C-alpha cells in the first residue's frame, strides 16, 4: 500500500528494485530516479542504476567520471520538487507555514481549489495521513491529469479525490476542517468555502499581488470570516563555509502573501 | 483517548463541559480556557464559561461589557502558544518550515534535544501522529516537568517519551528518522545524532547566533552529515484594511537560523 | 555664518560656549545639548555643561554618578533626530537612499512638498549646500513654524525658503532639478511637479501604503514621468559582541515605499 | 571646470557636442554615450549621436528600428554605474546610507581605503563638493589607473587625491573628518584610521561576511572607537503596474554589512 509509514520501510533500509531514489550532488544538482535496469547519466558521467540494489540508503555511488552522488530515500518534498510545475510555484517556506498555521493533522478533511501541479495537494495529503482526505478542484482537465499522475508518483493517491469542476457555486463536500485556495481570483471561492467549512474551520489563501491580497481580505471579512493573519515570508539561504559565513547574494524576493482566516458563525447562531 | 483525530471530534461540533476553547478577541488578545463552572474575565467584562456548553464552535459570546469574543476549537498551536515558555522561543515560521523540510510524517521516530517548554515537542508529535513517536531529552528537571505538563495539555502525551538526560554520549534510541536540536551548543550533539539516525536520516538545528550556525555547520560536515541548507526566515505581517494595505511597522527581525542536514554513510559502507 | 563647512570648524577642535554637542551614552540614550551655564541631567547623574568648554570633541565627560558620556560634534542627522516630529517619520535608510538616487548635489534647486518637521528639508539642504536652494511647501502653519525653527537649529536656514501654501495648482519656482513629495496624497502634486521640473528632472515620492504607491505610479505614468524604480528598504541592526553576532530581535518592518521618476518631455518637443 | 554645479549647466538645457548623455530604454537597458559624430547602436536599431545636439534634455530619440530612447542628463550615479567594476560591488542602498550616516558634507576631508573601481570614491567626492577633498588609497596599480579614469569621467577628478600605497602604517593625511574602508581585511586599517581622524571623526566599514563584521567590530572596540551601528540593508524592487502591484520575484539578497563608528579620545585626554 502506498501509504505505509516511512518507519516501516526504514526497517528494510536497503535499496530495492523499483524504489525511487534521490541522487544528490549538491543543492542545485539532484534528481529522482527509479531503480531499474539502465544507466543514469549526469554531466559528470553515468552509473548503472541496478548497482544500487542491496545498498543502504544514505551511502553514495561513484559515476564513470568519478563524481560521487549521495543516494537518499526521497522525502515527499523531494518528489514534489521533481514535478513538472506549469503554474505558479509555492515554496516550502509558504507551504510549511500554511500547513502549520492551518493546524492540518491526521484525520482532517481538507478542500483545495486550484490543484495546479499537485504539489500543494501532496503536502496536504501528507499532513492528513493516514486517516484524513483531501478533495481537490481543478478546472483545466490537462492540469488535473498531470496533477493526478504527480500525486500518485509521490504516493498520496489514496488520500486524494480529484474534481474537474469549478466549485464557485459550491463544493461537493461539507464539514471540511480547512479550505486552501491557490488561484488567481481567490475571492470568488469565499462564499462556497464558508458553506463547506465547519464552524471555526480554517482557510488559507495564497496571492502573489497586493491587489489580490486586498480583494481576498475584503471578501473574507464580508463573507463571514475572521482574518487571523496576512503575512509574507522571506527566506535567505546562507553560505556556511567556516570563516566565510554570509547570506547568498541572490534570493527569491517574493512568492505569495499567505492569508489565514477562520469561519465565524453568524451572531444569531450562537 | 487524547489522540483521536480532529475529524472525529468535529462530528460533534458542540462545545462540551471540559473542552479547552480558544477565546479570540484579536490577534493580540486571545486565551485558552477550560469550559467549567466559573467566570472568564477580560479587561472588557466577563461571562460564565458554562454558557458555552451546547453552542457550536465558531460562534461568539458577549461579555458583561458587550465585548464579542469568537469561540474556536483551538488548533494544537493555539494551545502551544499558551505554554509558559521560559526558554528561547521558536516561531511558527521556523517550526513549520523545519517540519516540512524534515519531511516529518506519520510513523516517524524523531529525537529531540532541548525539550524546553515542549512547544516544538508538541509540533513534532502532531507531525508523527498517530503511529510515530517523539523521544525528547532535557537536562533540567524543572523544565522537563513543565514541558510534560504542557505536552499533556496539548493532547500529545501518548506520543512522547521524556528523558531527563544528556544524550551527548548517545541517545537511548536507534534507527531514528530525524533528530531535532534546539539548544545553545548543538555541535555537541552531532556525533550522537549521527549514530542514532538511519542512513540518510535528517537533522534540524536551530541557532540564534551566526557563530553557533558556523560551529554547527563545521561539526556537521566533520561529523558525516551533508548540509542541505542553512536559512533564516523573515516574516512580515500585513495590515489588510481596504485602501490602506501595508506591512506592520514593527516586526520580529530575528529568531534563529535553521540548518537541515542528512546523515551520510561512510564511502566504505556503500 | 551658519553654512561654514565642518572642515573650518574642525580646525578649532575645541568645544566652545554656545556649541550644540551630542552627548552619547549608547544608541538609545543620546542627547543634543547647548553648552551654556547650567547642569545637564541624565538618569545616571548630572554634570555642569560649562565644564565642556575647552575640551576636545571626541572625549568623554563623567556624571555625578560616574556615568561616562561621549561628547561628539553632532552630525546634521543627530540634530535632525532631536526634532519633535509630529508627522510620519522617514528613516535615514529612506532619506539617504532617495538623496543618492536623486543625485542631489551642490547647487541644485529642490522643491519639497510636505515640510513636516523639517527633517527631510534639512537633509536636502545639506545635499545642495553651499550653492543650491530648497523650496519647501507646507499647508499647516503650525507645522511650518516648528519646521522653520528646526531647520534653523540644524544650521540650514539660509538654504531654505518656506512657503505656507498648497502647490497643487503650481509651484512658485520653475527650473527645479528635483521635487520631493512626502504627503498622504502625492498623486495630487504630479502635474505641478512636472511643470516645475527641468527636462529629465527627478521626483521622489514616499508612500507608506501600497495603495498610495499604486496611485502615485499611475499618476506619474499618466503625467509624463518615467518611473525609474519603486523600492522598499529593510534595515536590520546587528549585535556585534564577539562570539554572539546576530541580528537584533526586533526591527522596523516598514516605513515607506520610495518611488523615483524622471520628467519626460512630450515626443513633439524633441 | 568639471565641478560646476548642475544648476549652472541646467541653465543651458540643450544637449551640446561633447556632452555625456544617458540613453534610457528601461531599467535594464540604459547606456552612457558621448555626443560626437558617429552612430549609437542598440539591439533595436541605431541613430546618429549628432542628431541630439540642440535638443532639450528629457526628450527622446527614435532609432532606425523605431525604438524610443529617453535622453537624460546623467546623474553622477548613472556614470558610476557605467564603470567597469572588477571588484566587490557596493549598491546605492549601501553607499547612500553610509554617506548619510557619516554626515558627509561640503568641505569634509575624507580618507578612503580600497579605491576599487572608483565608484565609492566618486560618491564621496560628490558629497564633499565643492570645498572638500577625498584621499583614496589603492595598493594595486592597475586598479588605481582604472579608478582614476573613472573618477575623471564622472567629473570628480579635481576633488580626489590618489595614493598607490598601503596605509596600514599610517595615512599621509591627518585631521580627517571620516575614513571609509572597503577591503577584505578592514580591521588592519583601524589603528591608522584612528590616528588620522579628528576626535569624534567617523569611520564606515563595508564587509560582505559575518566573520569580517565580527573582526572589524572587535578591532574597532579595542582600537578606541565607539560603534554606532552595524546594519544590513535589504532592498526590494516593486512592479508598479496598476492592479498588479507586487515585489519583484528576484532580489539581491546580500551585499555587505555596514558598520559606522566614531573615534573616541582616551579618557586622559578629556
């Protein structure tokens, strides 16, 4: 079953035929590969993938040109990073923060609008595993197809229900613990999200521009939500060579604003 | 049982006697309260806690002075925020990011050094629920006592094993998926962490100063780890009033650098 | 004369009666004082100001309670920092950047709208000294009065012309090298600024909210300007104790967006 | 004379043969050109430079392929940006801030160590004009040659004295108002800087790594300076298209830490 815990698989720490492995040269050069007959080529030589079978994860392999590659069991996010992502990219800083602030945990029912590449879908699925479920909506069939393949590749297929629908008029599911909106006009989903959530249920919206943030905030307040926070996260990477510690010269300056809100019941309901 | 999923409890959406509720006035004024006989006092009046029984989560209550308070089911992090925290404070931005980058998921075995208030312990426990386990080490008995009470309050007690020990010479557990180090001299734990981790296992270190970051990075490289990244996250909160969108004037300028590394097996082991 | 260069006064490095001195305990406790008969009191004792006469700048004085205070010749900005500032505060990071990007230099004619406390006025005057001139407009007479006193105190009076007028319909001066706008509705000044500037003349606008930035940008493009840049500057202060280097925990998260534009002549004029 | 004020030259607002002009297509495509017989080529066509003669600054010119270029009188910084810069690059955010915090003004005597390309030298010269002087030290003769040509091109030659010397043992000048240090081992210059400065004189150091910042801070404190601040500035550029306001995706994440200190006289001197 795809959803076995990492613990169980760790008990057999050996690489097996059919495993997906993370080959890691450095932060910019890393690849997911499937262990099967054939060669894996890098710009610094190749090796036979089948040579990995029986070795322990965490070791390294040497290519024909003498380049060492570490061989890791991929994290879910390593697989997600290998997705083709035709749409707006959310970064780990944003996803990790939103998951934490939404309080996503085992057993939750989460709705997502804007499946995109399935990257966020996979992160949500991992968060609700093993007993929860993610229901994701994507209007463009070709995106949905690619996302489904990606989510399967990451091993989260059984936790995700895919809808090729526009949920503006209403989600099929009710009693959701959280709704995550990642599309260009998130304000359009506010009414449907409110109806689908439990009282106090959480909503996260990702918006690249300030104008989108503003419109979403207005719609949330008018639509019966309490905004807990609207934030942006800036991440700086550091060079850590001893005696030469410094931030990297270049950084990503902006991805998206993250808004977190909770559904309020009308005063008369109390 | 404390670890039932939020889903299950959501099926009964009513507030019950004995529940812990989040009373929310605004982002700076919010409290966790236990629903039991007695009054809850704010600077804007009081109300009888028992009045909440039978109401639905997500509604609001009015104090004697007419102040509305939203009544939410607390997220784990709301409870964690209510902990007394005598030690260095990690922020959601840091914890959420580290959890995501460690790939913490259901079933993982995670070691923690520096239990502190139990805030990070709780977040880790939530991440490995329901089948994993967190083993946490704290040398100061009074901290450990408080942390245990906090973790119990947050409902994660069954997932956590507490050790009043210094693991420098070795953790009691082996085959760990991840080790999290949050103390002033994290480099001291590198050798023991390496021995306790599975091949490719992950380590996260939190260090407030650059000098600590540098020492940790040196120790990790010399100690058989590959550093995946060393980052800092800056979070800006926004005012979202329509027509007056702007970042808050004041912000937290620094908490800690987050270092993520993976255990490498020696070349000869491959 | 107030505008003698610092060089000249440095030749007589001694503190004289009537000088304004900067008394500096640390970054948060510093004061401008006039050297005249009488005591200067701090929370750590007092001293007689006249004792400073004849000493050299850069030395220190000991209070009755044994606190050392460094005694510096104030920079213009030290005096400016001592202004009462009832209005929006621009920070050195913003002012220094704008002055540099405007290319303000000796001999320039600069228009300012929104005199406020006179802090930016003083910085501009310093920039155009000794041969330039600043013309500043402020609609509120009580602000103008205070600003004039401040600018005089900083020694820049002879370089500044004060107008108690609203220049929306037109500045009195023409052929300006630069216009600086620091008020809540800067877009209102765009047409007048265009007419007052030389071809290619520069404009700087400071706007705290994103909405103001947007409106200003629209007005500038429609009003015959080319926007060179719209930026925000984040400044982090560092603790520099050896072995404990780290950013300060708290920082100013936002002051204002700075927009720099140049006047374009209509195509038909070329 | 090269140091005439911009004001004077603005009186004749026409472009003349021999002028250096700024040709501006957009923020990434801009060039300094000398108005002389011959064609100026861009990737979008060419035009005859002599056609500019007699036109007014601030207008635009159309190339053979129909591309409009704005024609501006260059700011000093536009010329400086056109320098070949083989060495570490300081950005306007850093230079503007340091000039402002040093209180550099007309008449100051400023020492610089590490002439580099002459970019900072030019900014300092502009700051002390017309009555001050900059004395700059560079150990590598080929850098000094290039810097001198650059400074001349920017029109600041008469304000700058160049030394092809290592001032570690002592600057030739005394009674300096400020010392600016921009080289890899700035701590080496602290003793000489102290001796060359007037009491309370200011020092600015630029250091790319934290380790350099730490060593400089230690040397300054031990060498008789009071550190006023050590900061880093982060600059974010914004897209300002109406309805799509957002920070640019990519930004410069780090340039240098800026340290500002003042010379303290020994207690016995007071």
